[in-house]
C-alpha cells in the first residue's frame, strides 16, 4: 500500500503529525534524535514550508535548536499519521515488526512455558 495518497489527504486538511521509526534504513535526522526508537514530527505549510513528498518518502528541512537540518523519512519508516480528523497506524509493516518483534521473540524463546491448568482443592 502506498502511503503517499494518505499523506496528501492529511496535508489537504492541515498539519500532519508523523511517527517515524529511526531504525529504518534511509531515515536522515539529527544524531541526537537517533537515540530514540520512534520520533514524532509535525509537517505542514507553516512548520515545514519547503517539504516535499514523493514515491520514495518525505523530504523536509526542519529546525532543531536553531539549526536547519535536511530530514528524510522513507515511507517504510512512517508508522503513523495523524491530523485533526483521523489517525492511521501502519504498525504492521515489516520494518516495525523487525524492530520490535525480534526482541520479543528472543524473550519468548528464553521463557519456560507455564502450565495453564491449576488445581484448587
């Protein structure tokens, strides 16, 4: 599924809040934000007037602590979009599952199975 039409729909209604997975290849954000697994960004005519979106993702020059940084968000990294009228989550994409699921699978493998039946006298 292409996220570009969904993004354009949100943009027609105003600013868009996107949640981005920083673990996805191609995400370009300031180094201090890479320490977080998921980061939210507000995009729109006022906060990011030189923003562009195409089939590859979103390009936006954003200001952080007074400095402008040219950010790039590939569509695979966008986990959620929200605006005044709606919220759409894309959390089932393969990159999100890899980032969150591999650690969970390792934990599940290490845990011993507990019995589901309990005898009460």
